[in-house]
């Protein structure tokens, strides 16, 4: 079904050594894109497995380690990515640590981490990569929002992800028609239940019960949507945040 619709394109996927990132990177490779993966050096033990998975689809792959909480490293990531294959056509802003501590208990360094990686890095990477996308006449930016953007007790993470939604709309206005900018807002992902359970052990069960679909989404489902947003099937969509949550976030009284 992929038909190599992204053949000849180069994608940069941030935060892609673990969790949703590698699945997204390999899915883009299935569609024919060469892929640059990125994560912190502390995650380097996962890197080679992801590179091998990407290359198994007959495309090129590269890895660039950078800490996106640091502005200089974020800018360096963009520069190195452009130098690696000469162009970046698809930017997937996937990196995004989670936190739901109350504001009055939140340490400033944690605030900086959550805001810088989830939100500021989107701005910095877009600023660095969009000009060459515009010049080449084609670009796609897909950022990770989250179901947390629509609730109010995930605090600084909610703030960051709501910012992603708003920035997506603003960038769509700024960067069209050459560049389409969209976001995906997953609900609870089934493979990531263990992560959220550290904060809220009952969250997965409550979320499933709340969803009309009575199930959680998978990483592969999210990755497929990210890849599809870069194909001609979605050439008429920009500025949108797609909520993929089995209906759990539908407003109700």
C-alpha cells in the first residue's frame, strides 16, 4: 500500500531511538524515504538496531545525536542533517518528554526541559529547515501534539503540547503552499502504558473505558498517519492537528 510514495525524500525524525520514534522512522522508510534519526547520546545503545531496520527497506539512513533541550545542539542537528544528504524534505518533531507535576512543585529546570524539547525545538528546527524546503518547492512538517493538550492536569506538558497545536496552525499560514504543516495528537498509546503508569497506574484502564472505541491506539497506527500526512493523499491538508485517541477526548457532560 505504501508504493514508495516518498522515494527520493529525506526525513528527519527527532527522538527516534526509542518508543514511537523508531516505528515512525521505519514506516517512512517503508514509504521510500531515506531517514535521519536523532536522540540523546544516552540512548545510543538503541541506535544501530533502528538504522538496520531503516536500511532493510533499501533506503539510506543516518544518525545524529543531539540534546534538543539545548538550543545550540538543536541548531547543530539541523545543520548536520542538511549536510548529511544535502536536503531535508520531511521534519517529524517527535521528541517530547512527559511531566505532570503540579506547577507549584515543578522545578524550573524541569519546566525548561519540557518546554524546550516539546515546543522550542519545533520552532528552532523549523526555522533552520524550512527555507531550503521552500527553495526546493516541497516540504512536510509533522509535529507530535498529544491528548494531554486537551486536559488541564498534565500542567507544563499540556502547555507545551497546546503550544504545538497553535504553532502548527501559525506555521501552516506562514509556510504554504510549498510546505504543509500538520500535527498528530495521540491518546494513550498501548505500548507506552508502563511509562504513564509511573505517574498514574489507573490511567490506561480509565482511558480505555472512556474511549468509544474501547481500545488504545498503537505506535504503528500513529506512525502510519504521520507517513500518510507526507503523501499526496493529504496534499490538501495543512494546519490541522489530528486527534487519534479512539474518541476518548470527545467532549461530554
